[in-house]
C-alpha cells in the first residue's frame, strides 16, 4: 500500500513540477491548463460578462461547430493553446462598430469606468468592428488570446495560451491565478477590423504583412485584403503570438513561401539602436504623413498624435514630414474593391451548398427560393455590400469603378514605397527609394475619434432626413484602410485617453512590407 502512495505522490510531483519545468525549459510555449481549469476560466469569463454587461456573446455551441481547424489555430494548438469559446463580431467581418451581428451589438468595456452608470444602451459606446467581441474580451481581461471568424462566419473563437519559462513550484491551480499569461487575441483585419476595435478599447491591434500568416480556414471577405490580425494587451504579447502563427502554409496560395520569407527578412532586418537600449531610437526615422490630417479628426486625437510625435522625438527618433497624395482616395477605393470581392465570395451562400436555406417554396421544380434564402440569411450591411459589389462589377460600371479603384490601390502602394527607406522586397521592379529622406515607420492616429456612441452608429430609419447614411460610418476606417490596400504591416498601440470623454485613443505605426520587427520594436516604446 505504501508503495502505491509513493508512486501516486511521485506522479503528482512529476506532473506538477518536474515535468512542467522540463517542458518549460524545452521551449517558450507551454500550456498549463487542464480541462478543469479551463472550465473554471470559462465560468469566470461568464461571470465577468454578467457583471460588466459588456455584451460579448459567448456562443460555445451556437448552431455550428467547425469540423476542422484553421492553420493559425492548428499552430496555436501545437504551441499548447486551448480553444476556449467564441465571441461576437460583425457578420462576415463587415462593419466598424460591431453592430451588425446576429447576436446583437458589443458594448465598450470602458463604459464601466465612467462612474455615472451605464445609462441607456443607446448612449453607450461601441467596442469597434468588426472584431469588437474579441477586443472587448481582451480589454476586460476575459481571455488571453482570441481568434475570429475562422471556419464559422459570424463567430469568433477564444483560445487560451500561456507562455512562460520560469520554474513551476506550486500546483497548477495556483499557477492559474498568479503566473504571467499572454493577454492577447487573434482576429481578421481586412481594412482595420483589428486596429479600430483596439483603438476604441485601449489595447494593441496588430495587422502583419499580407501573406505572413496563413488564411486557410478563415472565411474570405475580400481575399486580396484579408489578413490574420492580433489583439493583445501588450506589444510583446502580440509579438509572441505572431511568432507562433506566422508560418508558411501550402494550403494558402497567398502564404509567403519560405525562400521569399528569407529574402524579405534579409531586406528588412529590423531597426537596432547602437546602444542596444530598447528605449533609444537614435537613428530611427519616423514619417508623419500630412494627408492623414483630415478634417474629420477630433481635436483630442490631433493632440495625442502630437504627444506621440514628441514622445518618439524625445527618445532620439528623427521626425520627418512626408507626403502621400493618394491617401485621400484610399477609402473609396477600399470600399469598391472590398465589396466587389465580397459579392463574389458570398455567392456560395445560396442555401444549396452553404448557409441558411429559406423554407419558402422548395428547391424542386422552378421554385428555388434563392432570393428569400439570401434575403433572410444575410443582415442589412452584408446585403448592402453585395449589391454595391455586384454593381461595380457589372459591365456598365466595371471600368468606372472597379478598374479605377484598382488603379488607386496601385498609387496608394506607390505612395508607401516612395516614403519608406527600404524598397518593397516583393516588387520585381522596386521603386527607387530616397535613402536621404526615407523613413523606417509612419506614425498616424488609429481612428478619427474615440469610440462613438451606439446610437450614432445605427443608420437612420428615416431615409428622407439628413440623419446618418449607412455609408457615413465608412469614414471611421479612413486611417486604417491605406495599409490594407498596400498589404503592409500596421499596429495600433493605446496612447492615452481623450480629456473630453475619457475613452482610449490609439496611435498607428506602419512599416514597409515585411518589416514587422521594426514596427514591433518602435511600437513597444509607445507603451
Ligand atoms: N470596417 C471595414 C469594413 O467593413 C473593415 C472590416 C474588416 O477589417 N474586417 O470593410
């Protein structure tokens, strides 16, 4: 009997200390949750959910469970992450406020810190879109890492991962409470879906270069723009998750091949200061694009942008005003191109192959309820995009809209190539860059305002009034879409709050294609 006790105690000791330490020393990425702890964490999240009234909808088994994992999820699982739940987002990632979801809107967790109570729901602020559920979950400490609409079009899935290497001496449940964890998330960023919610919720939102992370398993919105993005509490957390998921994947034809990756990394080696001090930015050149001073920018945002410039200058960076003249056309080009691609991608949701099927009429004979199926199955914003996208692709308007937008996209890309110090590593004939005036990164605001009120985001039902048109909401993306059109990496870092309403404001950094290291390095100094 004593022998069995010895084995039992040795086994516990092995599992709780030696094995963990051994595996901790083998690599950076460890999972320290077992199934019971995971349940604890989920319950805990739900409790926060009720307390905060932040309407992040946890839909663990809502209608659909994906039969397979997206590549990035597979990579996270390989790094010992655990899929934990699903959060809310705008349908098919279309929206900037997370108000177009079957499950209802997501409120901004910062509403809770305002002291004067939560007021009426319409007075409350949005969390931003489309990945508002993930952003609210990260900002309110509900989760460690989350991901968005992989394999399921209207839901996001939260995963937990825990990364630490220090020795483990206590039982794992104590570890759960006291050890440092990654606080971060994954999302998809087509035109700012991760960066805008990050700015509104006061967290980090990172969009890597197009092709860096596999999109296999992600429902396509606009293929030429879609990227996997990350939501995190700190830049370091975002970087750790990025390192895990930025692997080449044969199943995504746009995934950066290994030889190109090496070439890109060689051209963009990242900025290092001579002193080795991470806070020292001497030698770094930061561009301030004049065209981002749009009339819609709130004064508080302009002030924070100025503070950000001063902050980086104080650390030794050289501030360079730059001009990117085609920026003003980027927003309209984005909405033409994204809608066109979406209208084509969403054609598969016809009730025959995928998606909701209307029970009006039957699929036999001539009574195919195709229109009913799509009218019932898609929400208003998605229908609007499909109609817009189909229109710009029709023979009569293709040249005037779609082709023009493609040309604008090329000009926006060239604007970026002109101002960066390094040539674009994936262009066969890179534009000559001006090494005397070129910059390592660009600094802009992430949004034109703090999180808007929910009531200001819903379009007016009265179409005759001068009140908001649904398309007015698109202007909120003006700071984020240029980087998406150019496919370059961009990151949003929280940088203070508005003195008027106390809601967070984020600053955005953008770098040349493939230069994530410099971007993350500079972003960390803004924290
Ligand atoms: N707000 C933008 C749109 O609706 C971007 C959304 C996204 O990045 N998924 O297209």
